[in-house]
């Protein structure tokens, strides 16, 4: 055997004996047992819990589940949302967001509620909000949201109950008069400013030989409500009672249906269309009551169609329109509500909203962004200015059946299967019954 090997073994044996005799066993026993393995005289002691000096501590943690956000598909706006969520993740280390885009939002929301798998946040519109609160789906903010001073009060109040603020309005849209420039120019007409002018111009612009109506209105409660407001009426009084048995409601429905019965107005289905914007784009209508979502629609589907926008006409009770809005609301089952509210605040912040509303489709809900939006889209000012005459598109919890029945009966009213007085009486009784229940 090589001499150097013999010397190394002798040295190792002597070193082991020295270590076993001289080192304090309480500090080194575990080390020696593991490393040397040859000391047979280690005492049996209750060893203190000491760190092993050569073993690194495990500092890893289980990955955090991402926040989940359920929205409906809004096309280009959904892609803007994706970019905003990426910005939030970059600014908030350790927090990821999973965006769930539902093609059938209502169905997906119902399924998740039934399976107790609600996301952390929901995109909620003003119409759904009361029902989701009543069903205990949404969590009140309890001071977690930013101040509402910079938001239009009408829009912020749409998401507030006696429990406080639930979420912040992210955008809004209103109904205005949208009309075909060429048709009005051919008749030498200006947009109507009164009910009487609406009727006269609808008559002048109707051509039954080509199946083109002067006025196109969708059979929907939200499109009839402006007439009710312009007549000085409302769906409910200050006590929350139905008021469709009023003189104002009668005036609104009688004027509205008379234009249809006289063949100066039509509804989209008569032109094999799904909504009023499509009818105008096809050249089968001259004016309608629609929202600013019509702007990107025309740009994409009918880019050569020339149109303009004007305020809705005044009725016996003055002006009136409908405002639509939505928010990002935190659910009661959110796993990390603080992070969820932080995301809601971020998406409603001034910087984020400026990106989000850098389009004609949505208008900013922050007052400080009004001037910038109008400067960018001056021709669309009737949509923005309409907010001062608007009421929120919102009904009490449980009124989905009322909306469906109203819209279905409007078609019966168009067809003269029911008269206006009976129509209002039926809806008054149904609404009262729902409120009582």
C-alpha cells in the first residue's frame, strides 16, 4: 500500500479520537455522528434544537392563487383590460390576476354561484347590481375603496346602498338621438327638439315603398323610459311604489305607440335586423334612440355610413334619457379581499380610466376626465351632456321578470294585440305584485 495513504489513514484515526475527546458534545454530537460515524462514546443527551450550519433554510412558500375576475366580452375594450391587468401585476409583486371572459356572462355567473366557485371580482352593470346585493354575492367596501369625490354622484350612487359603497363606476353611456346625415339633408331637416317635431320628421323620412321608417326603436323598456321621463313621469315614486298608472305614463305610451300605428316608426325585426344601429347602417331607418356604443359599431360594420348625434327631444315634462354604467365589484367569497379591492381601485383610478375611455364607446365617470374626452370626441357631446338629464338604468332586485314581460308586451302593443291603457294596467299590477313579494 502506498505510504501516503497509510499516513492519511493514521492521521484520520488520530483526528477522530482527538475530536471525540475534546469537543463539547452538546454542540457537536449531531455533527460528529453524521460526519465521522466512528465515535462510540457519544453520550445520550436531550439535544437542543440547533440549526445545522451547512444546511440552507427553506425559504420557499406555496404559490399564491391568482385573483380571478369575471367579465363579459367587450371586444377591443377587453384587450385594453388585459393590458391594465398586466400593469397591475407589474406594480403589485406577488399578486397575479386571472381574467375570465364569458361569452354567456349570465349563464357563467349562475353556474359559479350554484357551484360555490364565484370569482374574486365581477364586472357588474347597474341593472344587475341590486339583485346581486340582495343575493349576498357582493361585498360592501367597508372603507376599502378610494373616495368618490371625483366621480359623478349619479353614477357613484348607482352602486351604493344603506350598507355603503360597493364599487366605483368604471364608465358610462347614455341614450341620444342618432340620425342619418344624408336622409336629413335630402329633406332639408334639422334634428328634432320636441315630440311634435319627432313625429313630423318621422313622417317625412318614412318611405314604405322601400321599407324605410323615419324612426327605429327597439322593443325594450330602456328605450321607452326616455319618453316616460320626457313626459314628466317615472316608474316609481319616492316611496318605491309603481307609478305607471299616472297621466305622464299614459301620455308617453300613447304618443309612442301612435307613431308605430301610423307607420312612421318601426322596430329592428321588421328589417331583419338585430338592433337599431344595424337598421340605420342598412339604410332602412333615419333616426333612433341609442347609446355611444353605436360609434365603434358603425366604424367596424358600416364604415361609409355618415351619421350625427343630437340630444333627445323634449316632451311635456322636459328632457330625459337613460344612463348605463358598470363597476368592478368584490364578491363575498373573495379569498383575499384586500388585494381584490386594491385591484378594483386600480381599475377605477384616473390613469387606468384614461386608457380605458380613450375610445368613443365608453365615457369616463371621473369628472376630471370630462374635458379631455370632449376634446377628443367633440361630435359626441350629446352623449356626455345627456348625463345631466339622465336616470340610471336600474330596477329593484327581482325585476327581471318585469323587464322580460314589458319587452314582450311591447311587441303585442305594436301589433295592436293589446291597447295602451291595458298594457300600462298590466305592467302596473305586475310591478306592484313583485314589490309586495
